[in-house]
C-alpha cells in the first residue's frame, strides 16, 4: 500500500499548484456534501455540472477533501 500513499502525497502536491475557489450558499454546500457522501468520499470522482437539466461541464477530482476546519476525509 506504500505506492498508494506515495500517489496520494503526489496528488496533494499537484493540487496545491492549481487552487480553484467556488463560492456557494450554505444550502448548496450541504447539497454537494450529501451528493459526495452518497458514494465513497475518499475515492476519485467525476463531477458533472447541470444548468436547467443540461450537462454543461465535467471535472475529475482526486478523492481528497476538507470539511470545515478539519483535515482529510
């Protein structure tokens, strides 16, 4: 499992090089958390954004996140 730990550390370093900030309401944040939590929050994911039932964007993300002021989930 050491390779997995090395890969995880590399992903974290790479992610720091390209920060993206998205402003949402508290309700939107809770909805996003609920969607993410319905799967495995530690696994990588593909996020699809919809506007009025139309898919408008996708992004792949590593399975790593912060919740509030706590560390990794």
